[in-house]
C-alpha cells in the first residue's frame, strides 16, 4: 500500500510536528506526541545499532532505511524511511535551530488498510441505501408492465414463462429492498433452497442474452442437498459471475455451469462451477478481491466483492482462476450438510 507520513524533530530529537494519520497508526494524537523525544511515541530508528535520527542530526546527513520493519501498537509495519537534516526549524519555545524531518513512504500496514476499507464500505453503504430508495419507482413501473404483458400474451407459452419469472423476480427484489432498508443482508430470511432449481431458473432467465451473444450454454446438475439460505442472495451471487462471463464473450463462446458436492473435514461444500471461454487475463486481478478493485471498469470488482461476501455468510468462499487466452473458471463454495442446513463454521 502506498502511503506517506512524516514528523519533524528539533536538535534534541523532540517532536515539533506530527501528522494525524501517523497518529492513527501509532495510537498517538498530535497533542500527546508534541514535545516528546521521538522514540517515546515512535519506535527507535536504528542504523548499525545507532540511533538514526541522532546520526542525521550530528552528521548533518540524509539517511535512508529501505523496507525498515518495526511494530506499532496494533501490528507490524514495513516502510521506506528517509531522515533529512533541516537547517532551520522552530522548537517548542519558538526558537530557531537545526532539526530533522522523518518521512515514511511505501508503508505496508494492515491497520491502515483496514481503516481505508472500513471508510470505503461506509461510503458504499450510503450509496447502496440511496440506490435502494431510488429504485422503488421504476421497479413498480416494471411490475405494472409485466402484469400487462402477461395478461395480454398469456397464450404465448415462452413469453408467459418469462413474464412469470420476471414478476417473481420483481416481487423478491422489492422484498429484498425492504429488508435492506431496515436490516443487514445477513439478517435476511432463510428458507430451504435447492441450488439446482435456482440455476434452472437462471438458465431460462439468461437464455436470451446467451442466444443473442452466440454463446453455447452447458448446464450439468450434480446430486446436491438443499440448504437453508436466502435464495435471492444466492441467485444474486451466482448471477454476478454468470453475467461477467456473458459480458466477456460478446463475440460468442461457451458457458459451462456445473454443481457438485465436495467434502471437507467435518462437512461438505456445494460447489457451483462457472467457466467461460472468454479472453481471460494474465493478471491475478481476483486474488484478494481488494476494495480498490471497485474502481475497475463496469464495476466488475464490486460484483465479485458482493458475491464473496454473500458466500462468506454461508460459510463458503469464492475461488477464481483465469489465464490469458484460456478463459476463466469461477468456483462458488457454499457450506452445507445432508440435513439441508448450514454447517457450523
């Protein structure tokens, strides 16, 4: 993680300036740090067993410590540290004299990463809440249009089938929005859910998209148990992956969806494997599903992040393998047991 912080000391190594962001890492706000010897609030910096700040002050030389590792009150940190002598700084009494500036760059710190992630998710939560409110009106308009079409063309079997699915999806989406506005996703209602049946509905729902994109689809349904889950959540998690696969195969290709049961010590996973023959990628862009992926084009990172979080709620995880020119394989793992419920994880 790229980050930069600094603090300044006078000729006696007393801190005369201290950045607030650095305080978040070290657990010391500016008022607590100012006026203290730097190593009282920050780990002592050593070069050849000598205090690096004192060396810089006495020798009037710049000192650089590459990939310097030290501990903060919360975790371990690695950073490049630059200590630069300054000819004129004001000490705590306002007198000018020599000093030094200590700058940290290329900081790798789990605390800062978690803080940044939390701030990003707070922002996402606010945006999602606004979106949930705003979607209500067009959703009602779509519901009315679907009811009209289902009545007018009820004798056309294919259209009636699609209209029934759309009506059901709109109803469940409306219920999901209501739940979202009053509770967290993890508090959504669960019921016995057959993932194979869920996929058969998705197969119909995406059939027009795949047809017009000249994508051949193969669905292979394994022998898997039902589980206790919120079907809307799982459908959303699966559709995020399938829609990504369809999107990268606009010029045609093959979409394969398989389900199977995979044992692990103490239980088993239901695995939904989704593979495409798209361009793939040589960059392991999916490894950590980092929040910075949310800035990627078309929001792919956001969809993957949502899928991962939903699977985590069911004791599972998401694994993606992709090779440039070889397509992508996504495996969605969902913890289950033979009684149709979640494993105790």
